């Protein structure tokens, strides 16, 4: 009888060792990789930048006639941390940035992201892998007729 209890104890310890999370792995923070595209939208007639084809359906909902890709950035955000993406590339928006906070990973695998352009927009979204949300950004200064749109795409979560 004692051998059976000892055998059960050894099996239980072996299962615990196999099934227990690796302490190093358990300490690894979750990360979300996010693509941010900076797009100038204008009411001036013209062609849309062909690099924006993947956003064609979403951009068609807006009343602008011309879209130009100004910049693309790929950032990795640690869970409960914030990364800032400067918006000044291409259009002298000094001091403006898109702040991305990876709030948490939802049970269904979606990433909850808080997206903030100070004094412009402050929103929280839940994106599935390859999901896209387009933020209407600040107006372009200097009398140019247009605004910035920021397609934000969840590329990966680990």
C-alpha cells in the first residue's frame, strides 16, 4: 500500500513539473505589434496612393478624394505600457503623436488598445489579429486642405 502512495506521489510531482509554467516564461510580458500608417487625406481631386489599397474599402466611407501615404511605422508595445508614434513626419505637426497603450489581451484573443492623440482623440478599441481601425487625426496646418488619417493595424500578439 505504501508503494502505491509513493508511486502516486511521484506521478503527481512529475505532472506538476511538466504542466507547471516555466517561471521565466510566466514572467515574460505580453507584447502587441501594431502597424501605424500616416495618411494625408485631401478633398483636392487626384489619385489615391496605390500602397493604400488594403484600406480602400474603409477610406471609401469618407468624403475625401485623394489619399497619400506619408509614413509607415511598426511598433511593439508591452502589455500595460505606452509607446508614442510621432506624427510630424511629412507634415510638420511638431509635438503631435499617437500614444498606443496595450491595455490587455482579451479572452477571445483580441488586443485592447488605448489610442490617444492629445487634444484630438482618446479612444479604446479591441482589435483581432489583422484588424484595422482608422483614426481621423488632426487637420494639416498651413492652409492645406486636408487631415491626417491613421490606420492602426494589429499585426501580432505574443
